C-alpha cells in the first residue's frame, strides 16, 4: 500500500512538473512574441518616418527642378542668377546652426553669435556673386574660345587696350610670346631667351581644345613638309571657315586635302566627318579646277588620334578617302629651337 502511494505521488508530481514547465514555456513564448511585435512596430514607425523624410526630400528636389526650369524659361541670364543665389543659400542652415550654438552653449556668447551670423551672411552674398561670375566667364570661354588663349595677356594688360574699341586687332598684332611670358619679364629678356621660355611654357601648359587642334595640324604639316610637300595651313588661318580642310599639301602636281581630328581615344569618328571631307574635296576641285580638262590629282586624307566607326570606315573605303587612324599627338617634334648663347644674346 505504501508503495502504491509512492507511485501515485510520483505520478502527480510529474504531471504537475510538466504542467508548470509547459506554462513557463508559454509565458516565455508570449513574452518573445510581445517583444517581437514591439520591435516590429518600432521599426515600422522608423521606416514610415524615413519614407516621410525621403518623400519630403524628393518633393523638395522636384520643386527645385521645376523652379530652375521656370527661371531658365524666363531667360538664361535670369536662370543663372537664380542658381547662383540657390547655391549660396544652401549654406544658410549651417550658418544659423553655428550662430545658434554660440547662443545656446553653457556660457552663451550672443555678441560672437551676432558677429558670426553677419559674417556668414556676407560670405553668402560674395559666394553668390562669385558663382554668377564663374557662370559668366565660362560662357564667354565657351562661345569665344580665343579669349582663353589670350586670357593671361589680357589680365596682365601686356598690350595697350582701348576703352572704346573691340581691341581684336591689338590682340592679333601682339607678340604671341606675351601669352606665356609676363610683360615685366618680356621687357627684360633678350629675344632668343624669352622665345625659348615661351615655347617651354607653351609645351607644359594645359592647352585648350582649339589649341590642341592647331598643335596637331602643325605636327602633321611638319611630317608632310619633311617629305617634300608644300603646306597651306588652311585650318589654322581660316579657323571656323576652313570648310573641313585643315591642310592643303602640294607636290609634283598632286594635291592632298587633309582633315585632322585630335580626339580622345575613347571617342569614335563617325561617317559625317568622312562625308564632310569628301564634300570639301569636291568643292576644292570645282572652285580651282572646275573648267580644266585634265585636273591635277587631288586626294583626301583623314588623320586622327582615335578610330573610325565601322560605318565611317566603310564610307571612307567607298569614297576612296585614305584614313590614318591612331596617329598620336607628339609634342617633341622640332617646333622651333631658340639657341641661347653669347653670340645670339641681344
């Protein structure tokens, strides 16, 4: 009988222990689920707040783009003024936070905060003016690229300018050495030395696109001259009116019409440039030998630092235009040598 009660007690204890164990697990699961729901709710709230901030930023950017478009629709000048003002105002929040920090620190400095606020406001005004002037100068250089070549000469006032004239003739007649040798230096150096110094600086300078193009044309001209051709540097002389003829080379009754393109290696020459060279070659024949029964041999040559597109290459083959691809720009060819010694020194 005693043994029976022992077994019964063990069974009751085991059942009770299992019940309490299951209850404990249920409590832990419920707590875990509550914590998980809280965390998910918190993250959902944070995500919703983030979406609101992103939406606000996107809305502000869309409004900025609309305002910018509207201002440029009124006029490019008006748009650039608005953009310069917008860029300067982008610093306002930072400026105000710096001033507020001085006011609210443990030992407030209201006078310093006011001075900082005024100085930062003045800085924004000057930044706006500087940004607008930057836009203005970039426009001048873009539409009048020759100004970049004469920039240092103009700023150094190396030649006398008239306040009433366009001064183009004064620039064209000025010694080109002044572009690379300041006026004070120019006046003190002998001719040979200042010419050599100008040449060295020219070769080390960052040339404009138009200057690089002319350099390339002179290089090709030198190469043709070394083979006995007489060169007319048509592109350099005529500029934008060269009709696509950079060099006109003549020898033994033959004429070469050369077009040169000094482009970056990643760019491709397309067929329109081949068509232009073919057309200008035919125009040259018409204007110079249109009435001749036996016109001289005139050949078109396209020379470039890069490559032709497949269509351009096929067009050149069909139109019998000689193509020379990947001809590099070499700054080491003998442009001029200004020997400086006691016999040549002024």
